[in-house]
C-alpha cells in the first residue's frame, strides 16, 4: 500500500472527514479536515498518467476522482469502473450503471426540464413506478471556470468563484477569499469577521426560504410555494437595500468586505428581519397543519446516518440525517462564537426531516443576524496573522453545506484553484436517496436537497 | 390554508406592478444554456405573488412545442449547444428568442474556449435582449410586456 493511502486511512480512522480531491501539477491532492477544523493536504504522485485511487477508503471521493480523470487525464488505479463524469460520452453503457431484469427499463429526463430549472440529465432505471437506480449526468453547464481563473491575481480571480453560482455567491467567494488569506498569512479583524458573517447569514436566509418554497412546489402545493416565494422576495429586497445587490454580488473581496451599515440601516435591517421572521413563522404554521402536504413528506428519500457519513453528505441534508456536521463550528475566521449546529427533533433523513431542518436553521439565522446587527457595521481589513505559503484553503458553511476552496499560487498569481461546493458533495447523495422510491416522488426528493447545478458544474 | 390564501391576496394587492390592461398572451419556454442560476432565481420570482407574470398573459410552459418565446439564460456552453438547438427546432412558428441576462448577451463571459460557445446570438437569432446580472423580476416583466406590445402593434 502506498504511503498516501496509509495517511488517508489513518486520518479517517482518527475522525477526519474528506474535504476535496483534485489534480495539480502531476499530483493528486486529497484534502481532509479534522474534527477541530484543521486541514491536511495529502499529495500522491501521478506516474505515467496513473494514480492510486482512494475511493475504497473514502467513497465520498468518487466524483472527485472521475472529474480529475476527465479534466486532467488521470487514470485512478483501483477505481473500477472509472466512468466519465464531466465528459459526455454518447455511449450510454460507458456512463450508466447496468441495471438488468425482465421488466427494468430506463426513463431519460433532461437536460432541459419542464419548469424554470437548471440543466442536467437524469436517467432513471425503473420497474413500473419504482426507481431501482438513478444515474445523474450533470456538467452541462461546465464553463471551465477553474482553468480560466489560472494566471489571475487574488482580486482578479474572485469573479470565477462568485459567478460559479448566484445562490451561493457569498459562500463561494468567501471560501476563495479565506483560501487566499490563508495562503498570504492574513487574518481578518473582528469587524471584518462580523461583516462577512452577516453576509453569509443573509445568503442562508433567502436560500432557506427559497428551499421551503421549492419543497412545496415539489408536491404541487401552490399556496405554500407562493407564500414562501414572497418571503424570498422580501429577503432579496433586504439584500438590495443593504448592499445594492439582490444576490449580494461583489460584497466580498480578498482581505475585505463592502458591507458597511449606518445606525439607520442597521435599524431598517432589524425591522425587516423581524417582519420576515413573523411572517415566515405564521406561514410555517400553515404548512404544519396542512395534512395533504404533510402526508407526502415522511419516509420518502431516506438517507441513513451511516449512508450520509459514507457518501460524504454535508449541510442541512447531513444534519437532517443526524450528523452534527457544520463548518460554522470551526470557522475561526468568522464571528460564529460558541456556535452549535441545530437539528429538528426527528432526524430521520427523509424529506420531512430535511424540510424541518431548514425551519430550525432559519430561527438560528434570525438569532445570529439579530445579535450581529446590534451596532453600525464598519469592516476594516485583515492583519498579519500567520505564515505565508504557496497554498491556502478556505472552508465555509454555505446554505447547502461545507464549501471548500483551495488556491495554489506563485507570486500571487493563481496556479490552480479548486472549488468543491456543498452541492457537489451532495449530488451523489440525491441519487442514493432516490433509489427505492417512486418516480413521482423524485421532484420532491430532489427539492428537499435543492442543490445547485451551476456550482457543481463550474 | 385560509391564512395562506389571505396572505397571498394581500401580497397581490400590494404587488409592485400595475393591473393588466392587455388582451394578448405569450407562452414562454425557459432554457438554461449555462447560467449561474441567478437569472433562474429571478425568473422564478417573476412568477411569485409580487409580480405574477401570469396576470399579463405571460405563462411558462413545459414544452417548447407549446411556446412562442424561447427564454435563454447563460452563456451557451459547448455541452448545451445541441439541447438548445433541439428546443428551438421543436418550437412552432412564428417564434422568438429572448436572451435573458448579461451572460446570454455575451457580456463579461467567464470560462474557457473549449467549454463555452458564447452569447446566445452566436447560436440563435435573438429578438429580445434583457440585460442585468441578473435582471430583477420587474425588469424581466417589463421587457416581456414590451414584447407583447410589439406583437399587438403588428397585429391587424
């Protein structure tokens, strides 16, 4: 067994979790994160285009290895079969799992879907209405953002992280900024941490409201969908009032934040947040007492805690399965003092648990914003706070889970940047959750994760 | 449920847009050709109670075969070029293509030459351009309503 595999195995046994794996300069780099948040990069060589797979030790690395195989031409020995992921092979057998049987057949959906939905292709292997297996083929929206960012300065590269995805714009650009600040030996001041934490929670606020609306849409419950869509609109209007942009674009920079709030603006924000909190509480109560809606939720799309851990689930989806995973507990660069992850009473890992997870996290977000918005916000900058290095890692809890950004540089020019978002981590979990369920429940299962295609595809 | 419906009625009464005074309709089919999902999020809210495009006869339909307008977001990626053309070719005539958002218009595109084809008008004839990164729901609504007005002017 090669040495890097030993190291990976020992760290995993000691409680570390997989963060990301990517190809760089004739090596494959596996990033693990320890329970207290420290990150570790394990380098393994690529010899004659071959590297040893770690997928048997870390099943969560499956997509990462397939991506590195497609984009960097690396063959992972021990990863069998190594199916294409980013490359779209017209030969169906090359990328789907063979499902055989007398009555088994396939249903192809996408890349263009019936509603206003991002592009991606799903191939369901079914018997009757029962899903036996789901092969998801994403990366229709692959724009080559990581490659295109190479050679850029810290400031020039942030657009590639931010515009990977509008839904996670703050999370992605903050992970990128943290990675650079880590590499350049910079630490944020307390004021900067607070300003950035407010932005991150404002992003979580509109996303969680949007996700609750989406679950209502997933069962065709139009009144619930419209009510929460209205609340999402309120949250985006608040974003615009505070930062000039409904998706908080361009608020994060390497070493800074543009969120500056006067006493009047803070008062306005608190008033708006109070109104959104009241209205969402009332609307949530209506969802709880709507029996035909609630009947659709339990025991659908179940992900057990063991499966969530093995597959590397992150974010609300992981917490709804009973994992106390939240990057905010170890975000020392942000103002999450004594943060404890929350979970609903019932963590069954089904659609109902993932929906209730959003609701309890919303309450936490309102509380966090209320405590952070108690004085004018005036971010300063970063101060020296660590050693400089040619590689930096940033890890941020996005609305969909832990997002990791790695930056490698020479003389402050990007040599390699890699972004692994919460959505990327959770897509294989969606496919797993769908198996065994009825096909008409898939929209609901999918919406209970509400993952972005854009930041997985990049 | 009654509370929800009452809330929704109140929202519609305070909606940002005026009441409809137009007699025509357009069926829209959306295709995401590689966007960051911002335009999708705003288009979704253009159908929420604050804007409610359906009041103006602007409905999003499930198939390009039912559509008058193809609403395309994002820079066209090389992997979405063929599906986009297939959707356009499936539409009945007369048909129009609307490019929604700065990426679709070819502004500040980010990505590699291999992965991107470019602006929507490199692939399809664009009749309506809606700029913004992303355009707000009211801007999307205003641009589409102008297209209806244009259609009404041409009508006999």
